[in-house]
């Protein structure tokens, strides 16, 4: 089955995903009718049960690439993606950081600063977002990136429609080393401080895992 034929699968009420060539989760060689039955049943599988498979798939794919330009993307580029980009640079060994260009962008509202809640939450992780200003995802920024990291599967769908097949689009939450109930890393914008702490804690875990893989450490 092609990815186009398979389409989107709703797995936890909020989290859409594409099953197919991206993560090879559809069994190979199954007949058409059985295949569609398998997909219908998969709609009822919660994200918590799919996470281990997604994580293994992401680890394998990342292990086969050497990214030279990483673009982190979230909706507005004022909370999640700028923190993720800064956290990666903070966590990378110097020899890796010097060879990788890291940037972040969003889909709306350029030239906005991070909200006060974000500044406070980021500081707890040793990250300073005070000088950050949001930027828009552009064709140029996507062409320049060989790894695009997003916060949800819907964002992944949007980006994959705009990049070459060779560009790896990673849902950051797939790298979470902890069990999860939701694939999406939730947007804390407009939420209480605790939402920022929770979001940034998960981003930090996932970014550390990303660094571990691309730097070849175990």
C-alpha cells in the first residue's frame, strides 16, 4: 500500500499519523481487504501502544543520517520550537554543534518574542529565550534543512507536502524515552506555568535523545 492510499489514521482522538513508507508499520504483503481491515483496527490503538514502534523507527532512521542543518518547527515559533533549538545547542558536544546549523520557525506571526512564561520555564533548563524573535517557515528554510523536527503529526503532514522525499521530517515526541499517552508535544501558549514546565521537560528529554543519536553516543 502506498502512503497516499493509506492516508491518515486517528489514534488517540487528537493525534493523526500516516501509516506507510515513513515508518514501515503496515505489514508487508498483506492482501488489500485484509490490509484495510488491519488499518481500521489500528484506529483504535492508543498512542501509548504505538510509541515504542514509532521510537524504534525514528532511532533507526536518525542513525542512518548525518544532519548538517536542523530546523525545529512549531505553530507560532515562540514557545516550543525555539526552546527545542536552544536545548539542542546546549546539549550538543562542541564538535557536533560546530558542524550543525540549527534554526527554528513557525507557521504564523513573524518577529514576535517568547511570552514571559516561556522565559521563566526555559531558564530552569539553562536556556535563555529573551532575544528570540519568531520566524516563518519558508521554502528556503525547508530546502536548507536535511532534518525538520516538528511537534505533531499534523505539522509533519504539512511539512512533508513541501519538502523533497530525502528530507527527514521527525515528530519530536517519537523520541521520548518515557511511556507516553500522546504523540503531540502540546503547545503551552496561553496556559499556566505548569503547562510550560511540562512541555519543556518533555522537549528536553526528546532533544537529549536526539543529541545522543546524532552524536553516536550510547
